[in-house]
């Protein structure tokens, strides 16, 4: 069993434990996201789906699948880019804190990291002092990855 199969199997068990199903199309879309380190839009996924599976998939279906996968905590939506990335913790059984995303502005590779809850609590306090309410603690940080830095040097 390869790594992708293991990840999909864990995702399937996660869905079953919540009383939902990871259908064939959902598995196919999740597999496409797991196989890339870059965030993909729904239309990127449609193009890849055709290339990998030899069949078209309607945009509405992809959006519904992405909504389902996000609700099951299997993918994350990068709100600023309106793209999706597979959760790097699909095979874990424990809480990883608040996900944060480092996005290379050169090659678009995305790395998921976690931030301590105490840091998020401090951020929330700062937000409240400024007269706002934190809706989502997810941060998307523009960076340059080490590979791109090395290429530029």
C-alpha cells in the first residue's frame, strides 16, 4: 500500500466515524490534492481530474466535493487565493492546534504548520483591543521557500 492509499484510507475512516462517506469522486479529488504541494483552485482540479481520470467533472460537483472535504477537515481552503490544499495531518489522531500556511510567492508551494494556541489567544486579545472579533485564526503568510531562495542566489 503506497502513501496515497494510506492517506485515503485514513480519510475514509475519518468520514465513517462522522457518519459520512468518502465516495469515489471525493477520493479522486482528495487524491489529486494529496499528490501536490501546491494549492489548487476548483478549475485546476477539474483540469487535473480530466487528465488523471479521462472524464470530465462539473464545476458544481468539484465545489460540493471541496465543501465536503473541508467540513471533514481533510482539506483547507486558502481564502486569499481561493484555492485548496490537503490537510497535512489527515493520518493523525490528535489535535494539531491552529493551522497556518506558508505560501511561496515564487513557486506557490504551500507548507502547513501549526501555531500554539497561546499565540492565537494573544492574537485574539490584540484583535479585541482593536475593536474587532476574530472570525478565523487561520493565517496565510507570503514567504519564499528555501529552494526558490537558493535558485535566486
